[in-house]
C-alpha cells in the first residue's frame, strides 16, 4: 500500500486550507536556497481572527490550543501556496510562537504543544518535529491571541 499523501492526511483531519491574504505590506513567505521562511500567521478561520484577546484572561488553555492549531493551518496553507505540493517540505526546522498573555500566565508550552503536535500529525515523525521558541507578549496585531512563524527546509 502506498503511503498516504499529506493532502489526504489533511482531508482525514478535516482541515481545509484557507486562502492567505497578508494583513499588511509583506509577502507570505520568502525562499532563500533550500529554506522557506513563512511570515507570521494569526489564528484566522474563514478569513477572520477567530481567537482574540489575552490567554490567561480572555482565553483558557484549551481555547488557546485551538488558536495555535488555527495558526498552524494558516502556516501550512502558505507552504502549500508557495510550493504547490506539501511533499516538497523536507523538514519543519523551527516554529516561533508569540502568545498574547495576561500577567502571571506561564503555560506557554502547553499552548504551543498543540501546534507542534499538529505539525507532526500532518507531516509525520521525520519531517514534522522541529526546534521551537515561544514568548509571551503584551499585544498582537488585530487583537489576535497569538501569532506563529515557521522555517522549513524544502526540496
């Protein structure tokens, strides 16, 4: 039996990749050599910020984990748009997360784990595991609860 394609995996997970429209004067991704740098993606669903506010005040951890997954879906959409086929992703190298947090919130890792888990689920145990950093911030564009960027090695 042939291995399952990433597009088929997305379908099984009921993930529909959205159209990516930058919120400002920048491009969704820049390729240099075999690295693709994906611009920060917000937790948009159907073109709108679905998760607004501060984690630890306006959003609990479970809701923030859903926001993290929404960011990842948008990151994957940029990868697909830039590469044409997600199989051209050789390795997810690094993910950077910025979480709009309320003072005293310190469960950043639990929130970002949702993003990391989804990347491994979609891309598999060889391509998906990555280096990661996460920081709490006071505010993000459009009142978003988080923003994520990604670096991928591509074919």
